[in-house]
């Protein structure tokens, strides 16, 4: 095996036992340096290299170049004479240096024509095999050309250096005068830097410089570096561009290698005096090779940058920039990318860029598995032959899932293309297990290979044998095949067995819980519900004592098994990021059943998860964001499981385990020597004067549980901090990382301090934080911050009461140094938060309540009142849940503190109200409302009332949902009144026609409007309430009138249509003034007019007129008079300023919200008025706030247009040629309103 010196690598082993009895062993690795003849010289490694595990992990730069023999010796502890050894040989090779002419290996920079240009590969180059770059070991040769115009100067293909005298001075490819070149460091490292003096380079040209570096001792070791320099007339600063994760940017001649499956995170450094900076802007280019003509790359601006701002691209206006993998995965045809940053100063503009080429993933190979069926102990062979990558293959990783690929779990990883695995059980119904292999090269590019699905079933005989032997403390347990596999010490094997066993035990635990719940055991006493789960169906039967005994027996049996298994996984060596992901994934499976974790299990898992978090933090600058996120997600879940498990017994949510109880009360080993031992201090465990054995033992167990809870809480806090820091380096401003599983919810995002104001932070299960605008943040930094929000299934045990059924929510602000920043809000504008509860909380049963009894008097609508005692030393919130037996009904809810609420047409004595609308019901048909704990302090009681809304109230409210006041002032409906018609006129079905002419409204106030003869209009999509069906056509949405006047209510009364009717004289409304929309209470107090066939009401209040003027001249039919049904009170309405100009409407048919003013004599004559049919619009774009009033039991239209503008014109009217309405129009006289 061969590894580069800059690589971490590990050597794993598989220990197999062929003996009975104890399987305890000692392991020892030795490393010897090999020559051409022998491997005899043993080297001493530093203390960081662990040599006592079955696996050996060698960090980068540990071994010098050469060949080594690595030997593992395993000795049986009970029989030291029994030992075995095995060796492997590895070669350590050179990685190759990175030649950088400028800082960070920037691809393109900008310099002024009078500025000196410093190229310093002796300082800026990187040797990944060493901690620092030794410039004295290399020779340096420089080349130059004008980019895109010339190739590098050469004679018969041999390049001429920048100072070569053979370059033609009259036709130079770069410089015509070599006197402007100064080579530096001539003594220690000759020519390791080059300065090009100002004035040597031509203005407005782009130059390409190249350095060729050759090792002084071995000429076969070489390196080449490039930089492009644009020359401008200004004096720009030098901007260096580099990768946040340097290992993600591997140089490849003029480019950096880019993995399409990972994001690119860049940062910039301004070199020199960088004051007076005005702005920063990033640009993205895609490249095409132009090597056939000038050996250059043509760059084209990527034109979708703004479209994917904060989706694919983050930080486009900051010094850091991130492009996610979605950019590359959605543009696989593009292989060249340039990310350019532009710094704009007051006096100059500096431009720099970093160029990338897509790193092609491994190719030409395949993967297969054999056999295709087996059990969880079957050995499956994974074979992946013929894979090739120019960079070399790093490893193969196997993942498995049953039905949801997002839940895939890592099974194994191996540097070899042929390896063996044991698989977890497949789908519960089909036993099918899906598999995928990720083939990764040494630079990190990945190819995903789906392989055949396999059928895997549980080996119940071996599992039951393991459970029995652990439960009975059998001395022959080491004969169990699973135990022997776990004792191998191979982390792949141990991880596979822990994952498979845990999944089976988790399934058993679920079945045990279901059985207990079905036998009457309350859910909340044995189970903490997972996040996002719904309430379980609980059986209302008496508790079955035998069922509880059976539940506890099964519970403790599986708890003992987990307690035994945990020791195997916590003794594994932590190596690479794959190792962290594998072990943390297994621990999440092991701790998923939080009711089965003993204190011993918890402390071992807590220590291991902390160690894994620390290991991830140690390498977070070397791994990709995707690997860091995968590992962090597992460890966040591990932390949540630990908190859930340790607090479950303390909160009364899970049973106390027998193993914990017995261990707590077993005589301490230091009982005779430690006089200060807490175990023997009975005063710590008594209940007052109760020193009974039962009390002491119970409280002693609680004492140790609390001690462990404090310890785990502290360790988890450190874990969360480490994981946050491991992710933060990968997150740019505006970017977020979300982990949302059934065990834990964690959201981490980087934002500006300014964006924290008035921010609503939403979490799972409707948990949220509402941060006010005037919060106080205790930091002096103006840079970005990180916002971390978490939700865990169970609140931690503490000094507060009534938290055992609550979730745990948290919000943290972290500065750029990884430190928590405290923040607070003012008392009058607090931070608001919602803490969800466990869905299986036991709530008293709902009781039926009749809320339909309503007094029909005008000013008294009765409520059903209820009293709640809210006296408490702590602020409390009050939650209401109401289930309606008829989900089509709506209800009005009101409340007041410390006295009875009252609300009617004359009294408004309430503290709050809401409408329970059936359109807002959730799937469980429950209305929910809560009063937060900022409103309850200082109050002793709460009285609330509820009543059902009648049909009229529902119609008015549900179609007009912008009411500023509760709809208590609605009056009972007025008895229906018929409109007399004399004589009867036959109704005619109207055919849709095309609009020929329309009336234009001038920008000024409405003047006299002259309607043209016989308006013909097209019917928009609407419902006609006529005896005959009317065909409907679609119109494009009408435009908006310029300066439309506001109007109060206009009611369309029943009209009759007859052929060939002409209205000779009709008054139109002049001088319409803009009026405000009347208060809701005014609208609701007006008598309701019952229209026999009127369907559209445009929310206009009818003002009390004098005697109506009736049209007398009607052709072809007798005169018809439609009187007003009821008197209407005079209403004084304050004027409103004229609305802002709007676009002119081309098809105008009606005016909304117009206050009728006195008629000027003489009235304007209407020659041929268009008939207005009885039409109710369903989808008219320009209709705002329409109420449908129907007679008797006519069905209400279900779709009402939403408001588009308060200043609009209603939808087009319908007309038929040679047909008008017999419209008796009454125009009231209204006093002019004050201006």
C-alpha cells in the first residue's frame, strides 16, 4: 500500500477467536523502517499515535518518506502464551508542492501601470508534506507573455525565460526592456522572488506569469505556478483570493480542482492600505478553452447570479463568497469556472479571481454484491473492480436504507475495492434493503453507484440467545457469534452489529410500548414522544397490573442488553471523518430507545459522543461541508437522546430501570474508607423524618440520576459548541444548516446583526422565537453572527414545575469566535417564544356545551361563560381547544381578566376576542387559541365566553375578513320584503356579446358621464342567477381606473329585462368625492335588504334620500317603480384625500364606493342604456370586497374575489343588442359633505 506523506491513513485488522472462555486481549502495534534488505529498525512514534487498538491510525506528516512494516500482536489476557501477529507494508511518498506566485494562489490580480509587481513563490508556495515551505530546496525560472495575444516565447518549443537575452526586443511576447526585473533572495534561495518595476508593463494589457520550480536534489520533482495580471492606470490594492477549506482547492496548472458534489467557499484578503472601501461585488464566469488560437481561456459571465442569490450563491457583496454544489450539479456541461471579486475604493477598483476546473470523479468501474439473500450475520462480499481516477482512489463507502433514501445509514468504508460487510435487516414487510456505494478519489470527487438490493432478515435464534445469556449472566456468552464479532475490535464490524442489533431492539421496544398502551398504561408515563409525532390512541380502560409487570420485564431485559453492548463501541479508535460518521450513527441507533438507557450506558455514550465531536472539530478545516454536516447531524441526535434519557425518570416520563436502582443501592466500594461518601449520608436521601429503606433507596437512586443529569448537561453543552464551530466555518452570511429528525431539531444560520431585529425564528411543532426590534445585544462586533435554534423532545429537569410535558427549546447567538453572546429585550417589548408540549399529554376530556342559545333582541346576544382560576406565583399561559361537532359552523370567542366580559351594540368590555372560522380548521377539527404569559401576571381569574355565529354573521364575516372590531354588533336579519313589480315583465336570458364602447373616467373628480348607445360587453367568468343558463366567456383582467373615487354601498335590486327598451332620461352622479371606507360597525348596523334576485352588493351605504326621482319615459313597456324597502339613516362620512393615480381602465362598467351628491339640473339623458343582468362574479380580478345577499335559502356562492385595490371599478356588465333593463333608478339627495 502506498500513501502520500500529506495523507492520514489507517490500517485495520480483523481478530477472530477460536477458543472458549474470556475474549479479553491486549493489542500492540510496532512500526519498523525497511531498507532494501530488511525491516529491523523500530521507530518511536509520538504520543498522538495510539498503538493499543486493533486499528492503527497514522496522521499526516508522521512518517518520513520510505517503506515501513506495521505489525499487530494480539495476546490473550487469560492465556499470555496464546498470541498472534500479522504485518502490513506501506510506502510513504511525496505529495508535490503548490507553486504560488502571489498570496493564496490567486489566479488573477489587478495592478497599476506605475506600481511594482512582486512575484514571490519562495514565500507563498506550499509544501503539504511539511509544516512550512523551504525555499532553499528549489530552483526558480520565470516566464511571461501577453495573455490572449501571444504564447510564451520559445525557440523550437523550448521556452525562453523572462530574462533570456534571446527574446526579440522588437517583437516581445512580454517585456521589451529587461532592466525592469529585480530577482530577490540571491544568497539563501536565489531567484525565489521577482519584482517587475512600475512602468515595465503596458497599460490595459493582461499578462500571464509562470514560475517553474525544480528540486535541487531531485530534478524529477517539479512544480509550476501561474498568475494573470491586468494593468490599469489607477493605483489598485492587491486582493488575494483563497479557499476557506484549503484541501478543497488542489492546484492543477492554471486552475484549482473543484469537486462538483461539494460547495466552494472563498475568502479574500486586502493587501496594503485598504481604507475608503465603498463596496464589494462577486461575479461568476463560465469558461471555454481557446487553446487552438492563443492558448487561453474565454470567460463568459454567468447570467443567473441574481436569480439564485441566497439559493446557490451567498455573500455576493461581502469579502467571503460561497457557491453551493447545486451550481455545478445543475450545469454539468460546464467544466471551467471563475469566481471574480471586485473591490471598489474611492480612487481605484481592484479585481481578483480564482479559476477552477471540475475534478472529474472516478470512472469506468462497477460494483456488485454477493449473495443477494441472508441474515444479519451473513457475510456479504462487495466488489468494485476497474475504477480509475487520475488522482487515485481514496476509499469506498457503503450506505443502506429501506424505503427512504434520506434515511440512509453508513455501513462500512474501505480503501480496498473488495471488502466484506454484515447488513442490517431490510424492510419489515419485504425484507428488502437498498444499497449504494460512494467511490471517492484522493481530492474528494465522488461517484455514486447503485448496486443490487438484497433481502436481509433477522437471525432471531442468535438474538434471543444473546438476550438470554446477558439477562442470566451466562458464563458461555462468549460463544455467541455476535459477541465474537463485537470482540474483533474492527470498527466496521462493530458498527454493523451495533446498528443491526439496535434496530431490532428498537422495533421490540415499539411493540412493547404499543402493547402496554393498549392495556391502559398512560402514554405520558412510559414514553417521551418523538418530535413531529402525533398523539397516540389511548385506551380508556383500567390499568392492567399484569400488563405493567410484563412491560417492565421486557423493558429491563433490553436495557441490560444495551448496557452490555455499549462497551464494545466506546472502545474503538477514532480515525477519519468516515469513522466519526460510522460510530456516531451506531450510537444514535443504540440510544434511540431513550427509556432503555441505564446510567452506565449514558455516561459511556456521552463520553464517546463528546470525543467524536472533539475529533470532528480537530479536522473541520480539512473536510468538506457535506462530511462535516453528516457527522454533526448524527452527533446532534446523540446529544438529544442523552438529554432525553437522563431526564426521563426525573420528569416522571419513563420508568426507573432495575439495573440503575440496584447499582445505586449496592454497597459502595469505598464505604469503609471514604467517610465523606454521599452514598452513606442518609440525610441526603430521607423525606424529612422518613428514613425507611424504601424511601432511602428511592431517593438515593434519584440523587445519582440528578448528578448524572448535571454532568451530561454540561458535556452536551460542550458538544453543541464544538459542533457549531465545526459547521460555522462552512456557512456564509445568509446560509443555513438544518437538521430536522424525530430525535432533534437544530437550525444554524449565519446572519447580519441588523437582520436580527423583528426576526421570527420558526422551529418544529410551531415552536418559535419572536425577537423585537429594540433588543440589546452585548457585543461590540459589527460582523455577522450565527443564530442557533434547537428543539429537543423533553425539557430538562430543574427547579421549575410543570415542565415534564414540555419540549425543550433554545436560541443562541454566537459571535465569529464561537462564543455565546448574551442578549435581552426591554420589558415593554419582550422576546416572545412558544414552547410546544408533548402531543401525548393527558388532557381532561372535552365536554359538550350548547352555545346556540342566542337572544334575538337587537342589542343582546348571549354567550356561554366559563371561569378559570389563573392565580400563580409564576407567569402562566392559558390554552384553549374547542372541537365543533359541526365543522361548518363558526364561533365568536371573547375573554376578560377578573370579571365577566360584555360585548353588544352598546358595551365593549373585553380584553380579547377571536373568530373560530371553519375554513381555518386543521385536520384534527380542533380550534386552538392561547393567551401568552405576558398577559396573565397580576390577574387571579379569566372568564371567557363563546357563542355560535348565525348564518348572516358568517356570510358577512367570512367573506369580509378585515374587520377591525368583533362582529358582536350584527343584528338579527330583517324579515324579508317583496319588491312589487307592475306589471310583470318576462325575464330574458342574456347572450354574451363583445364590448364596443366604454366610458373613460377623467383624472379629475367624476363629472357627468355620457353612456354611448347600446353598450355591448363580454360576460366574465361569473354565475347568473336567472331562470335560464347563460353562457359565459373569459376576459383578461381589467385595468384600474385613474383616480377612482371611493364609494359607499350600492345595492342592485331586482331588475327585469325586456326586448327593445330605451331609457330616455337618466341622471348620472356628478362630482364624486373620495370617501373613507366606513367602520364595520356602521356597515353592520344598516338594515339588511332582501333582494328577490339581486346577487351583487358593492359595500355602499345607502343614504337617506328625499322622495326618489323615478324615470317616467320607458318605451315598449309600462312604467315600473321599484321603491326602497326601508328607510336608511343619514350617515356623516369624513372625506378622504384623492387616491394616487392609477392606470386607466379600458372596460369600465361600474364604480365602487361612491358617495351620492346632489343632482345638478338638468339630468343627463341616457340614450340607450346597457342592460345589467343579475350576475355574481366568481373570478373578477378588479372587484374588491363583495358581499352576496341571497333570498331565502338560495345557495351562497363559494368563491369571492379577493381585494385587488380599494380604488377599482367593478367587473364588466352584460348587454344584449336591442335589449335594456327596465331599471327604475332612485337617486337620493345627499347633503354635501364638508371638504
